[in-house]
C-alpha cells in the first residue's frame, strides 16, 4: 500500500451520472483508486449540460477528473455482458440508478454479488430503498423541497422558495457520505472477506445537513407535529418562515455579515470569550451574549438587542474592511472578508494548500479545477489525470476474469 496513494490497486466502476455518485468517484480517484467511468453511448448527461464545445462542459469537468471513460450500452445484451465481465475484476461499483433500472441493467445487489462475492456496491437513491417513494427518481432540488432544506434560507422578499446559491448541497453531501461508505465497505471486506452494499439516500443527506434543527425534545416540546392526512405536504407559510429566519438573524450580532466602508466582512463568534472580545473592540456590553440565538419573549429585550446590532452596523460602516479585520484578528475574533469565488484562484492560502489545481486538458488547454481535499503524511495529495474523453478505454483491455486483480494491497 502506498502511503501517498492509499487506494492504489483498487478498481472502481462508476456507472453514476450527475453529481453525487461522480463526486464520490472523484474523491476515491484522488486517494489513488483506478476509477473507470462507464458511460452510455453519447456520454453521461453532464457532458451536455451547458457545453462550451461538443461533449465539453464545466459541470462535467468539475466532477470527473482523474477517471477513465468506457462506453457500454447497458440496454443491450452485449453491453450487460461486458459490464458483468468488468464487475468480476472490480473492487467497488458506484451507481445512482433507481432500483427497477438497476435490476434491468444487472447492477442490483443480488446480481453484482453473484458475479463477485467480494464486491462493495455503493448506491445513491432518492428517498431510500423502502417506503412509498422507494422507486421514485428525484434530484437535488426535489429532495431539498421534500426535506424542508429549501426553506432554511428564506428571505422576506422571496415570492418562491429558492435554493441557496444554486448549490446542490444534498448531492454533494450524499457524495461525501458515499465515499465514506465506500471506504467502510472496503474495510469490511478486508476484515471479513465479504462484500457489502452501502446505500445513501439523498433524503438522508438532506437531513444530515439539518441535524441541529432536526433535534426534537418531547419532554420540552411535546410530540412532533402530525401530518394532516388531507394535506400531507403541509404547505408552508413562506413569508412567516422567512420572517422567523430574518428575526433570528437580526438579533444575533455575533454570527453574521456586516457592511464596511468599502465592502463586506463576516464575523463568527460561537463562544462567550469570542463574543466578549468582539464587544471590547467597540466598548459595548450585552447581557444576552450567552445565548444570542434565542428570540426573547419580552419586546423591550428584543428592541434592545436590535439596537445593539444597529449600533454595530453603524460603527463598522464607518471604516474599511481591512481596519476591522486587523481589530478583530488582534483579539482572536474569527472573521474574514466577503469575497467572490474568483478571488481564490490567486489566493496565497488556497494556492499554498493546493486546493485549486491546473490541468492541461487535451484539445482545450489549461483548466482550473478543485484540488485534492486531503493532505497525506503532511504532504498535498496529488490529483489524477485530466478529465476523460468519452470512450477513451476499450472494454477488451479491461476484461480478464475473476482473478484479474487478485490481492492488490490496500483493502485487498
């Protein structure tokens, strides 16, 4: 096993499209796995989303570096036969097909395990494998809506719920969870000799990022509210929800953004010491600094807290961002300027940690992408090769029977 590339020798077959599965596959590739992206004829859907050239898309680039591409038509008997031969050589299979389609393509757990008893199968489903929605497909926005996540960033001026920044939070979280599950599956195989089926529903990922708000203490709050059988979706009052969110934000001066003379900055004080340090910058006092997120019942106390926020806003607006960063940093107040993502390309901190990587893409030229998320033994973890061209591998070069890879070190 290579200390620098701990998954060297692990073969991953990625049948997944869009975000969650490909993100998991890319992370495994970063750790040294050989990731073969099995694509349908014409390529996976993200190759064709807002392309800047035929089959070349920034969306696809973001999620698929470090892999190789193989075209198989799983709708045909020949394609499924080639797929089965590959599965016999693999350590891990990733896909995001709904259960009926997975069975049709020979990628369900029973079929995959019969071909390779030591295989780790990692699957993403929309709502989970059981229950009335088990076979229903869905994407990030749908699951954000279903799970309540879509309302967490509501604003009073919103006419409709809006996904925060257009970011696929559910998909990306599911990809991270799937990568963790893949590693657990390989450890399970190492310990027992048996394969494992790891499943991550998008709904689980949506709840995971809301875990703090999900806690319900019945001794304090009574039983959780029941769904109305006549209106099981319980259409929310968007304005009321937005006003609740805005009220909480308006009362907490310690975890928010401020407008300075020449831009914006964020402060994030999560304990009493940090909050006191922030107040000392201005010479202010605050009796509520122990629990600034709690909305007081007393209107007078609510008004006092809003006045404190306004006083801070006025003071911060009078000086440049750099002045306040210097003041806060000198006192240990967590803070940062509010910047555009484009500032990160030349940012010395991001560059020092190689969080952005420059690839030379054949036929395209220099392409900046996300770098590896890990450091191993104190060193930056190198990422794989450029983004794969469609069908860069021939199936015949990958076959070889059940013992093609044998025992190969890491998680063998």
